[in-house]
């Protein structure tokens, strides 16, 4: 619910449990007032006006030295108006000067949730409202529209910004954040999710202190190295207690998140497009729209905050037939064969998999062009029939005949120099004139900022997809962007390319969904290098990490769960010794960890023992039985594997609390070790739960408040998975 006071000075946004408020302050500056537990009052009394030395005063304040934009909480701060703190928007005016002064003009409330042209945005199935607040700079005639979407039941407020040049001359937009948020006081920690290829989204928690902390990607993607999601939490906040704020950017390219504490303790948070190598020329009448950010608040700890985002992404970001329905249990041939396969070998893998209950085979890299290794073939999206020993349609038909679905790997944004496409169109790849380009995985990046490039790749891949009966696509992206220069950008400037590239990727995906509305697309970027809420708008699951080691995955998937639902996580049982770490874990442990995601296998099931084959049959049956609880239920982090080095424990609880699935993996083993206990959460304390496979019964209260003993599992890297249910 959104309300505007009778005098038009107080604007309040309510979700089910929270309130967000701003005020039109003196001299028509828009000030931020409050974001926290739901209140029904004017909170502007909390703002203090103080004369602080070396904090300038606007000219219209005359001799009122207590009013300074350098000390007040603002809704959307700009560069050049006397605020020396971080700014959300920076403009170079036509006369080459920097600086604007945004003042409140108007506000209106609209029914429904706004959308964004060519970009992902939260959508509403239930009651939602949009607030449009217009600010303007009278001198440059620049108009800034702040967009707020109120997703009441999710306790989420979305933010985006439209910047319009209403003058008769051009200006340059050099920074445009999607959201800014000021807090007057408090002791807070910043929780970010950093990593590297093969070890993504590892939580790190540090105190917010004076100065500025920057979380960013400058790699052209949201990156393995820093995720576009962060949390601001009070120092004492835990999983189940304390205040915390979440900030998630629905964007898949370069981003910048900044947290700054000023001279008197005010904390300013900001998130949006990275301003490095960004310069967008706004001609008269033109408008620029930022990506969307989604904010949420919890006073019940990190768990509640995560559940807000899980619900939002599952129901209001992901789209298509698979957003809440079970995805097929698949087998991917990559770690079984790498590039060394034939059609016969793939059919042999599929035959054994089908006999064990696997429902789909995904043919990974190497089916197209002259692609027998990493150095050639990318960009040539025609089937290598010599390698397959027939057409792709024949291979697909053979797999469908076994009762399985058929999936295909693609990497549409990339090209090898040894390819027909590059030889025909070398200018379609990012290279700087007169300079040799950097390579990554022996490949260059196609210039998806150019429509003709996207058009060509889309038609080539669509041609293959339509003739081969594809049910699933794994869309990969295996290098970062360098050598950024576009022939097609000269009519604008080179400072627009990185953003236009991401828009080109979104355009490609939107067209794929329109052409193939019933397929499931899984996102991938060297695993988890583009795991963000923006990609989930197009691909309801993302390959979580190229690291398939079950023990490392307990940590990767734990960190991922803070901002993303389990339904978004691609996770497979792979071969041992693990190809990334060399670690050996038993097939049951690998399966328990992989069930914390969209379940599948990444090995040749012909090569496992007969006993393991029986376990695979049982695992698939169990996953199909549990999938609704796993994918659509509530997820609980019961231990922190970064802190508790003995065990990793997590649980899924059905929406109606009628059943729960407890999962435990032993991370270490010791002589004469202490007994480990786990307390469940999210159960009905009054209900009686039976432990499946035993005669034991426990009250929900007992399982949550006293916990349950983890049985002796016989060493490290063992797993225990048990279902608790209420008898009907």
C-alpha cells in the first residue's frame, strides 16, 4: 500500500511487515526518512538539522546553516550539489560542467507493478502498486523519475530510475544507480558474497566503519568474484534474530554496490550499473532506464530475509512452465566424455541412464562445427554430423525413443578465431583496432551490443533447435569481457557498449523463450559466473558452479541460499575422484548434496558398480518424491559450514509444515569425537512428526528446541538424509 499525505509532504510505502518512508523537506529536497518494521505514523521527526562546519548550504537556504545536503539523509543524491558523500547520479552538462540539483516535483500512485523495457523486472501476480516520484533540475531541464514497486506479500520494495533529457541540448549520463538508501545511525555489518571460479558466493561479514566499501564486477558479467547481492545486518543479527536489509540487483553485467559511513555515522548504501567505462549520451527528448534493484527488510534475522527473496524469485522473477514445476532429472555428458564422444557413445550413456530412471540427456560442448577441443568451432552453429555419425535430429529421436527428453549446450556469445563465422565477420568480435586481443579459453566475445550479431546467432541456433526436438538448453558463457570496442557504437560512443551488450543477451534470451516457449533454459557462465536475479528472469535455474565436488558444494550452495532459492540451483552427482578437487566421496553423499538443487548426474553411469546403480535408482525415486518440498518449500540453513567444520546441515520444510527433509554431511572426522546435534526449524511445534523408516516420533517443539542427535556415520564425507512427516 502506498499513501501520500494530504499536504503531499510525506510519502509512505507499506508491505505486509515493513514501512518505507520519504519526505519532501525544506526547499523541496526529497529526504529519506525511514525503512523498517511497519509503522502508521509520520517518521520525519527523526531527521535532525544541525550546523556542521565545512558542510555547505544551498543558496536558497540563505543564512540557515543547519540545512546541508552533506549531512541529511537523501532519497536519490546527486553529484555537485554540496553533498560530498557518494552520489547516485552524475551528469556532464552540455557546457562540460558537472553538477545538477534535483528537487521534488510530483508523485503519483499506480495500480500494478511497473515493467522495464528490454530488461528483467519483478512482476506481480497478486496485489501490487507502483510509486512514481519525479525530481527535476531546473537549470539543465533534466527529469529523474524514481520508480518503486511494492510487493506487499513478499515484503519487498523494488527500485529503478528513469532519467529524461527535456532540454534542447545533449548531456552525458556518467553514473546512474538503481537505488540509494540512507540510515541515520546504527552499528551494522556488511555481508557480501565473494568468490572465484569454482568457489562462488562465499559469505564474508565485516563491520561497517568510516569510509566506503565497494563491491563490484568489472568483468562484463555479474561474475564469479562478487555477487550483485549484499546484506546490511545489525551486529547482533543471526539466522533467527535481529534486523537486516537485503539488496539484490536484477542485472547480469558490470555492477557497483557501495556502502559508506560518513563523518557522523550515517550509512549510505547504493547499487546499480558500474560507472567505469560508462558514458551514455542523452540527446534532447531521450530517456535512460536503470536496471532494477529489489530491497527487503527483516527484523527476524537472515533466515526470514532469505525466505523473502526465495519467494520473490520463485514466483515473481522466474517465468515459464518450469518456474514451480519439477524439472526432469538429467544426465550431462561433459565430465563423462568432454569433447571425445560420438553419437553411439552418447546413446550408450543415455541407454544406461534411462534404465536407472534418468529423464533427460543433455549433450554438452562439441556437437557443432569443427569442435573437437577448445580452440575451434565456436560461432559455427551447424551440426557436426561426421562426429555424431548422423544428424542431431536422429540422435534426439534415439534418445526420445528411450523415453527421455533431449537437451543441448550452447555458448552463443562466443567465437573462436578458427571458425567460419570469425573468418567471415572478424569485426563482430570485441577487438581494439591495431591491438591484438586477449583470449579466454582460446575464444573471443561476440559484440552482442549489435543487433545484426544477435539476429544472426539467434537464427542459427533456432534453426538447429527447431529441427532436433530440443527440450532443454544449457546456455554457457566461458570468459570475461576485454578489448571492448564496437564498430556499431560509433554513432553513440564506446561508453554504452557494456550495457548494450547485456541488453543484447537479454534480447537473445527473450527471443529464445518466444520461439521455444516450452523448453527449459539453464543459465551458465563457467558455472556460477552469471548467477544473478536478472538471469533468473529468463533461465529459472543456473548451473551453480563448475566445481561439482560435494564437500565444496556444501559451502557454495550455503552461500548461494542467502539470496537465491534452491529451485534456481543447478546441482549434479559427478564422478570420483572429483575432476576439480580429486576428492572421493560416496555416491550417496554426492546425491544428498545435489538434491539441494535441480537434480542430475554428470558422469557415465555405465562405469559405476551394480550396487551404486541400485542407489541411483533409489535416489531418483526419492528426489521425485521430495521435489515439491525441496523446490517450493522453505529452506533452512541449520549450520554454517564455514564455521562448523564438523558437519554441514540443512533442511527443507513443506509449505504446510506437514513434512521436513533433514540433510547432514560430515565434513571432518576425529577420534573420540563429540556427539553432534541438529535443531530443526520451521516445524509446527504442536504437531507430532514420525521419522521415516523408524518407529520414532517427536513433537515439532522437541525437534526445534532440543534437536536431534546425528547418528555415527562412520567417518568424514558421509551423509544422513531423513524425512519427518505428520501422519494423516
